C-alpha cells in the first residue's frame, strides 16, 4: 500500500506522519475549513493513516518475545504472535 502513497508521505517516519495526521484531524474537527480544502485534507489524512499503518506493521514484524527456561532465565527469542 505504501507504494501508492505520495512520495513526501511515503518518506515520513511514523512520528512525523502521526503528528501531521493529528493536526489534520484537529483542523477538520473544528469545522471551519472550506469544503474543497476539507476534501484535500481528508485525502492527505487518509494517506498519512496508511503510512502509519504500514510502519506499525513493519515494526510488529520485527518484534520478538523473549523465551525463558525452567528457571526463568532468558534462553532465546521467538517471533511475536501479534494476533
């Protein structure tokens, strides 16, 4: 999904994409944005949401859980079952 995003959004790290998304939501919630601008903001917000979702999924795929031995000591890792 990230490949269909505008290049400027696809290049954003999670924190910046989320911050911009929050700003857009705040502006739309105020209700004082002209209709055409609201539509453009909504479209950009949707692309930012998709970028955040993609980055979160990538991060989840990298997370591992620590496995413990019978004495409770770390013995290795296994992939995290995010479901």
